[in-house]
C-alpha cells in the first residue's frame, strides 16, 4: 500500500501531485491547504483544547497528530497539519462553512478504527474529529429509541442503556473505540446483524451538516415516517463523503434475558453449511450469531492470548470452529432448545461436529466470544494484514481462502519473511468472509499478487468486494467488480450534487 | 495414623453457587442485602477445587475411587452441580434449602459438611476434601478451617500446588503465605483449600456435559443431616460505601508548608 508522508505542503495541492499516487482521482477538484490564517479563524470558533495544529496558536509538534493521521492498521498515513474537535453541531457547521469557502478538504473522523483507510487524510486535509461530541441527547426506555451525538463510543452507549435492559442493535470488536457516527457513516455490520438487521433499518433519523455548512436536521424519533425521499439512507454508508453526521437517532433492542454461546468443533469446512441449516431449524428465533473461524484464525487468536483455548484433545483434527450465540427471553426455554440441538448433533449417525464447549458462566461466555472477536487483534499483532472483507456464497468460503493461499504459493510468497498466514473467518449467517493475508510487512509485491486476483475471484462468484468494511481509499478503483456502470455513474452524480467542490473526504469512495 | 500402603482416594469437593464475579452488584431497596436477580455461577475458587480433583484423578487414574461434589443451597444450585459433573465429578449431593432461606454461615456449612462426610462413611468414606479458600460473595474464608477443626483433620490452606505422594501416604501441599510459599507434608484424611494459582479450570466439553445429565444427584435436607442452618448473625443494614469525592483540582504544592496547610484544610491533619 502506498506509504505517503508529506512533510510540508506550502502551496496548493494540485491534481498533478495527486496523480503521483497509484489511483488517479477524477472527481477531485483543486483543494487548498490549511494555512495559519485558517487556524486562527478556527481558534475563534473553537476553544483552545479543541484545536490541535502545527500552526499557532496551537503550534504542536507534528508527532502529536500522528495518531490522527494514521489508521488503526498502520497501513494508511495522511499528512494533516490540523485536527479540529468541535463540541457541538453549530461549531461543525461553522467549520464546514469556512472550509467550503476556502475549498479545504475535510476528513470526518470518529474512532479511527476503519479498515479501508477512509478515516485518515490522503494528503493534508483538515481532520474533523467528532470525539468531543459525546452527549447522549435522550433515551426512551419504553420505545428503546436512543438519540445521541455522533461522537459517542459504542461501548459507552451500550453501558448507558444496559440498566434500562436494552442493547445496541450492533456489536463489533472495535466497540471500545468506535463511535456511533462512524458506525452509521460506514453502515457497520458486526456480530449482531444476523439478529437485529443492518443500520439501514435501525437508524430512525440523522442530523447531518452538509458540505457547505447547512444543517439538515432529520433527527426523528418516529418509527414510521413516509414523507418523501428517505435522505438519511444516503448518508448511512456514505463514509463521510456527502456530509458530516453529527447526531443519530437509533432504535435499540430489548436486552435478552438469557444469553448463551457454544463453540462447535468441525473436522471439515464442508460441514459448516449443513450445520448452519440444522442450527437455524432447531434454534429458530433465539439464534443471534453464527460465526466461523478456520483453524489458522483459531491458532492465531490463542497464540496471542485472545480468550482461553480449548483443550488440546478437543482441538485435534479440527478443520474449523463455529461460534453460535443464542439470546432469548427465558433461560430455561433457550437452554432446552440448545440442549436438544447439541444432543442431536452429537448423537447423529454422521456427526457434523467432533465436540464443542458450552459456556457455563458469564466469564466463559466472554472468553468464548473473545476467541472470535480477538482474531482481528491477534492478526495485527502477528504481522501486517491485507484484509478482504467479501460477500460470497457460503459454499465458497474455504475455496476462496485456499485459492488465495495457493496463488501466493505459486508466486513464491508463502514464506516467513513475506506472507506468513492466509486465514479466513467471518459472519457465516450473513455470507460475509474476512479473508486475511498476514504478511511480515506491507509490500508492493504482495499487493500486486493479491489485487486484482482477489477482486476477480470475488467477481467470479458475483459477490461483493466489500461486505461491511466499506470502500475508503482502498477500494475506490474496485467498485466495478460489484456495481454496474450505471450505478457508479449515478453515485458520482449524487456526490456532485451534494459536494460539487469535492471537500468532503476527498479521494474516498467515489472518485 | 494410616498405613502407607496404597489406598483408594475418595475426594469430596464442596462448591457454592455465588453471584458471578463480573456482575455489578447493587444494594436492594430494603437495604437488607444485594440484588440477587443477577447472573450466578460457581465460586471461582471452587471451580479450581473441582479442576484439581479431576487432575488428581488424571494423574492417579483408578486409584481415585470417587469424586463427589456437594453444595448447600436453593434449588437453582443444582445447575452448579451439573457444571461440576460436566468437568469430571462422578456424583453430587444437593443439600437443598428453600428459595427464601437466608444464606448459611461458615459454621453451619462446616457442620453440614461434617454430617455429609459422616454419612459417606458407609459408602467408603472421604479421604480428601478440596474446597475453595473463600466464596466471593461473603469472602469469609472460614469454612475449610472450621471443617478441619470439627473433623480433627489436618488442613492445608491457600494451596498453590497439591502433590499426592501415594508411595509415602502423604500429600505435599504448597501454600501461599505472606513471605512466599511453604510446603506442608500432610497425612490423610486432609482438608485442602485452593488458591488462585493452583490451576486453570477447564471448559466443560459437550460430550461431558451430555454425560453429566445422567450422573446422579442425591437430594438431602438439613433435617436429614440433623443440622440447623439458621444464621447466628443478624444483618442490620447494608449500604454502599460513600461515593469517593474527588481530590479537588490537581494542583502542585510548591513546598512542605503549603502541603501541610492543604492537609489541615482537608481535615486530615489536626496540628
């Protein structure tokens, strides 16, 4: 991946400069760089602690902006000189108004946990961090409707509504850092999508600041409202390219009275599909997650201490693992269904599973989940990851992982100093595989071996090159593998309509 | 006291069902106790005790004749017994108390366990009692020691390593003490209480969970044991500790006099 570190850009960023990257943006207009005068102006709108810039009055050393300029994986690096952290929507509006006038690029940033480089600048755009907008505006425990600022961390929202016996409709490994505004802007999926659906369904309203500073308030707490085009759907998943999400109204779900999980050990991946069918039949409405990790992913997770490993004797001969979670209103009812399922699985003539572990306490429940949720972190500790988040038919999951590994082997790249592991894990229930290629370091050689190989492979299955991670800067050139030319053309028209000056998150999604 | 010939070991593991350690506990509105409508699980130290018993059997094989678990508690405690059976215990005893009964105290529990052990004499007796050093709800840490006293058995507490030396008919138990650890050489029968470092309890695997359903649980009442579990202590009131007040704005003091003045202001120093 390109590793851009621009030390100082005193003059206007031009198209010619941006062409020196691999991607040639066609919609990027000439954008201005931030100057000292801009920062002086921002310092009038925001309190001193909300402006972090190498320019005065902040005059911070550039290292202090490092975390804002770099993504979570350390794969994408921007060169912003200025981070703004507004406290309310009015401030966001004034910032955007100024940036629209001055044609300064703006990168909205939440928890910066995205995996496609969408939350860091491509050059020296202003980073607009939503972290200070962390007020919970209201919560109705009867309807479960939560209205909050965009900068609230997902886990804090979960903790806030817990005493009212509600849970957020989404959950993901990054919950301790990701913010709800970012979740909405990326239409985050996660571990609960199977049960609670996508954000396109659970978000009831948005407050958005448009690129020119206009505030569009669609913060509704209405469950049903069919009065015209549903504009909020455009912003859900727009990855900050159409405007800045500042407020979210979301429908939370009643917390299950009983939760249980079990890890099932399978000898062969081909048993996952029939297992999924049986599990769905037996568990029916209490099934809340069905996750798959291959042996490689399990080994990495346990190697890096993510959750406690199963007994060696249980893991012998295992090809892959499935984590099943149930959530329901009555513990005895759920346990009865679960026990019936497990008994029938174990006593079948041709058992699909060799063994499994059923959690016996809340501590074990978390530990089993950690084995799945911790894979992402284990991968980042093991090396540098190329992540391909794809939607493909369930039957193809193993074939895609194997084909990728074989392809790399043929290119002589499967070695300790190049590609260490090729693993797969993901949301079987949603048809979403996370193919991870773990390398010693990022390198052009590995990247060109993987792309467009993986995208073409996905296209051959008529799948999606980005199931839930989004486009960011990583896949702007790859949309055509999944969307037709007409669709892409109309997406460009919508981008032009909202942001003809091209200041919102330039170089991302639609270029 | 016992000959040093090889003996078959009968292990008894008393366990307790407690509020799970991850739960945020709240005082109930009547201020008589904590809200018990929360998740419960096996006392972690007792889990370690069950694990240790199973490991001893894995090492000594058929020389361990039986591993029995026992609990004293309401009907729901039976689930905790099933978990222990799934981890490898052979059978269980449930001294059942009514749902509304107050929690028994260490002395009462120890007397009940003594009665259970006396009953077991006809079935081969009990040679080794392994139990948690304390329960995480009351943190009393007394039951093991009281039991040993009532039975007049040796006790090895806060065990971080248990080594059954059958050849010599003794058990070497390494226990944690303030200064480090000590090793006690104990004769059987013996009471051992477990500490955190002893082992890491296993997950119960599915086949074992299924098998556990068929293992026997014997139900008894305190009356069967001729034991009275009425508490001897009366809880007057339970309240949360006062909320911690912040230390005030973080300020550096420039010298000792300023520090003393500030301490006096805060009422922490009288003169």
